[in-house]
């Protein structure tokens, strides 16, 4: 009986290893995407807080968001970061867009996250 099973382990390994590697890379890519989205939303929130301050501007919001991305890892986390800010009398909104690193050749996922905060102002 054992003579017929000779080489079965090699065949199982050839079939199972690609499946295991695929699962490994899918899990790793999911974690990278999650981390990139988390950094982008945190940067947008930081920029919105800076832009919504009483003496804040859209430029200060953009600088705060960009500085947060650099502090969180810069190009190692998000690549090609674009920060847009808008401030009105009622609210400040900052949007962070970037490419996320990929373990899949030829695929570059993108992330866009926005955050808003009410504009600080003195009232009577």
C-alpha cells in the first residue's frame, strides 16, 4: 500500500504552496491597505483641525496634513500624496489622496480620505 503513495507529499506541496503564498500575500496587502487608509484619514483629521482653528487657513491645514504623513512614515506608507483643503465660515474640510504600496506587481491601489471640522469663531 505504501508503494502507491510514494511522491504524494511532493504533489501535495506543489498544489498547496501556491495557495498558501496567495493567502499570505492577500493578507499582507489587506494590512498595507488598512494602514494606508488609517494614516490618510488621520492626516485629513489633523489638517482639518489646523484649518478650522480660529486663526487657521487652508494652507495651514494642508501643511499639517502633509507633516502628519511625513511623521507617519512618508513615502514608505503613502506615495504621491495630494492634500486639498477648503475652509468656509462654517467648516473646514481637508482631503488626502495618495497611492498605497502594493505587493502585487502592476497594481497600485489609491486611497482618498476626507475630514471636516467646524470653524472656530468668537460669538457673542
